[in-house]
């Protein structure tokens, strides 16, 4: 009987202690956050294209407005004609961008051909200084010229890749 | 006959003694008590944001290396920014107990620092004992003592950490009613894995204060 009494007493004391613990007064302040990330983007637009031949024999056409790929198609080409595309790159992301130097591949062009990727006045673009904010543009000109090393009825190709990244970490 | 007389006398004496007992004067004093308890309460009186500047080219963003290594450095462009608003919390007591932050146009490496200024609005002094940061994807961590670890976690649900926080040295502060609000600050850094175009990354920081005399 005495044992039961001691157990009951211990139980009561334990419950009492628990009550003290729960009675600790506290108050919480809340900071809630919503994160919206920005984006980076750029797209081509074609301003003009053509050639300098004196007769309408070959043609140079460029497409890709609003996309990330500019496609240039030269048909009926022959030596000593200059083909050109005036292009424009527009920044479309909310985070400004920087460019790396373009990677230009002309390995599959005739050995004596020339390929330029320049400002409109023909001078080189210093890509390390090009920064595009949303809506900013970079104008330029692409030229292709074949010399007599070009073979007849042959398909040639070239490419230029421009890599860009967020302004603060690239390149 | 004489015996009966003695008995009667004894009875009278006994009754007389009883009468003396009943006639003892008495009175009662009462004590009544009223207990009014105090209140533990606090609220944000104000806050400040290091970079609240949107689209302002004259005040550039701040960047820092992952892990908050080194000093933050200022860039030349204003791209991202953070806005905040103080509102009443769920308890509806009219106190500014919630600070809603919106991190706009975030990008990797972006850095910002937030400072809040709490005041004690209850009449019981308080101790600021812990801050718990959590998100909707089950992450939760509580800062309770210095040194405070930097904590990174995922806010987009792809199981890759996108953001990291560094808590300031402010736990243990004691605040009385009427005290000038102390500064409690924390830092935010956007990590490399943050995806583009994400608009609804959530986090929550709960700052808990308890009555001064029972703080752990």
C-alpha cells in the first residue's frame, strides 16, 4: 500500500514538472522569403544579306530571326564573289551577358577562301568588351569569299559558335 | 435530599461554564489576491536591406564567393534586388511579427544582407534563443549558438542547393520593453546551381524569444 502511494506521489511530481516545462513563455517572429531567379538569353536577327556579283547567278540567304541559330545558305557560288550577312544579336534575358571569343570553324571551306566575322565597318570585334543587357544589341557582318581553290559542284560548310554567360561570372 | 441539591448545583456550574465558552468574542480576517500575468511579446520595428535597388545602374549589385568566403564585392550593374514588407502574423495581434521578403531577378553569385530591428512589446524581458530556417522540401536547421554554420539548401525541388544563408552573431540578446532595437542580421548568397526563370522558391526563418529567466 505504501509503495502505491510513493508511485502516485512520483507521478504527480513528474506531471507537475512537465507542466512547468510547457509553461515556458515564448514568442516567434517570422521572416518568409520568396526567391525569383532571372535568366540569360540572346537571339539573332538578320538585318541584310546578299553578294557583290554583277550578274544574278548565285545567292546568299540568311534565316534565324528570333532564334539562337543563324543559318546562312549560299547557292550557286563561284570564285571571286563576296557574300555577306549583316547580323544583329539582341540580349533577351533579365541578367546581362558577357561573350567568350567565338569559335569559328572553316575547316570544311576551300583553302583559299576567306571568312570574316566583324563589326559593320570590317574591324574586329573585341568580344571581351561586349555586354548586352535586355534589349541591347550588337551589330556585325559576316563575309565569305571563295577563290580559285573552290571546286565546282561541291558543298562546303562553316560555323561560328558564340558562348555567353551571366555578366558577373563569365568568361 | 442533600444529594439532589449537590447535583443541581454542579449542573448549574457546568452550564455556567458552557455559557462562558459560547460567549467568547471572535472575528475573522480575510486575504484576497489578484494575479495579473505579464506578457512575452516582440515585433519587428524596422528592417534594412543592403541592396534594395532595382534597375539602378548607379548602385551595383553585390557578389561573394560560395561559402561566404572573403569579402563581398560590388559589381557595376544593378540586376537583382530584394524587397521586404512587415505584416502582422497569424496571431492577428497587430504586431509586425512577419517580414515578407521577395528576392527579385536572382542569379548565381548574387549576395545581399538583411538586418531586422526587433523591439520587446511585452512587459517581461525576453531572450532571443534560436532561429530556425526551413523550406517546403523538408529542410530545417536551427541556429542556437555561436559559431553559426553557413547553411545551403534547395528551394526549387531538384535536390540541388540553390541558396545559402549565414546567420549573424545575435543569439542570446536580451531585450527589455523600451530598449533601443538591436540589429539582427543574416546574409544570402545565390549558388551556381540556381535555375533560370524560377519564380517561387520559398524559405522561412522563425526567430524565437523566451522569457528572460528561463532561457537555456
